[in-house]
C-alpha cells in the first residue's frame, strides 16, 4: 500500500486539519466529535441541512458544506458510518431555529445512527426531518444494505435542497423537495480497479487486468457482475440502459413526525424514465479515473439519452463522490422540473462545488 498518509489512525483527523486550514474562511471543523460546519453557522431562520458518512468519498460530504448546500457534515472513519453523537452535536451547532434536515444515504449504519441523532435532537427541542437517498439501480437488496444504496443522487439532492433552504423553504418544504429529487434519480457505477482502505492495507477485491466490475457501490462493494473489458462506448451503453430501463421501485421508508414525536413509515413508488423527460446528467469519477475519460463517457451517455428522447438540461462532470483511488465511474440521471432546475442553477459556494457566487 502506497498512500500519502502518516499513521493509519491519524488519516481522518489530519485530513480534517488540512481542510480547516485550506478553507478557514468558509468552514469550521470540530474535532471532538468530528464534524464540519459552514463558517457562519448557525444561520438564523434558515433550515439547516446535515449529511454525512464514512470518509474516503471526498469532496462528499465535507466539501459540500457552505452557502447553497450543506450547513454541516459528519465524517466517519474511512468507509465507516459516523456516530450518533457526531450527528447530534452537528445538528445543535447548525440549528438556526427553523429545523434541521438530515440527508441520509441508505446504508444500515448511517440510517440507524441518523435515526438516533434525530431522536436526540428532537428531545432537545430541535425540529428535525430525515430523508433517505436510495438511488442505486444496481441493486434492490444486497449484502451491504437493505434496499438500494444511496449514491450519486446524493450530490444533486444536497445542491438543489441546499439552494431551496437558502431561498427560505420551510423544513417540510425542504423535506418534500429532497424526497422528490431522490425519487427522480437513478445511478449506476463501474470499476476498473479496487480501492485500498488504509486500515486494511490491501485491495478490497481482486479484479483482473482484462476485467471490469459492473454495478459497484461506493465502498468497493461487488457489482452485479464481472465482465471482460469493453470499450468506453460499450460500457457506457450498458450503464445508460441500466438507468434508463430501470423499472418503478417501491420502498418503505421511515420519516420523523414532529407533531407526534415518532417515526412514521411511508410507502413510496418512483417512476421510470420516459421519452420527453428532461434530466440532470452527472458523470462521476470514482477517484482514479481522469476527467478526460469522463468526457468520453458523457459523449456516449448524451447519445444514448438523445436516442431515447431524453433531454439533458444540465450536466455535472468530475470527481464529486469518490471511492478513494478506485478507477471507474458512475452515471446519475435525475428527472427535472422548473423547481429543480431553478435551485440547481442557484448560486453555490463550497470547497467542492461553486458557481454564481
């Protein structure tokens, strides 16, 4: 294992220290427990957005803290869920009186710990809501998560709902919008290589020189299948088909009811893509794939969308939700409407995403 680290036990702390130094004008970092908040937190009267997850996916989530996206982020150890006390303390630090919205990727540890944090925050008198992100078209259930994993749509949700919160949306309005964007989104990923978690010191899985893994997760979870290497056009066409042909998906999610002070189960069913849809197209590097190759993926993705009557209204291309040094990419398509496009285009100013500000 060759990595730019000192001790394995110091990886997350030292990276947070570097982030705090690099972005001292924009961020504040708390070290006991770990969490990152925007420099002007709490913003009075504004709904605060908090997300989090294991480290190793940078710039997600800490790099998306700032005006127009998240108010706070909770980094766990590498590929390890943050703890309830991180989420609870972060929520207290960013609450400006309008409530806190937790955006939770669908991984068992994240879900359970954010649920505990929501209950603790509510007991402190903080209005809370928790929306699950579960957009991975590769799985319905896997060894690593109950239901679909939360992947690329997370970035789109954080951007769109972050802008809505800046514009004055209430907690319920932000939750409704986050739920809608998630239901409109589908993602799938692929890998050319594994990644190496520092604590493990070896690749998460073995992949031959002439193979690629189709449908991987962002922690190096195995995909749908392992296949002989193909051209970028062939691989992209497979990925586009997996997203565009994905059928309606019904899931039961738990959301917090501030009136009753308890969790309520909701059954939600999304709708497949269809000719005439307008989408945001997100082509993401898993960490080790250069942007030049992402553009080749986007070229073929755009052609596949056009052939199906799907219009790409906006795009995002680059390493925004990574898996350490894994070579590979993911694609995400999110159906749009006037509300989503308005807030996608709104100004944002974070270390990892910035425009119009």
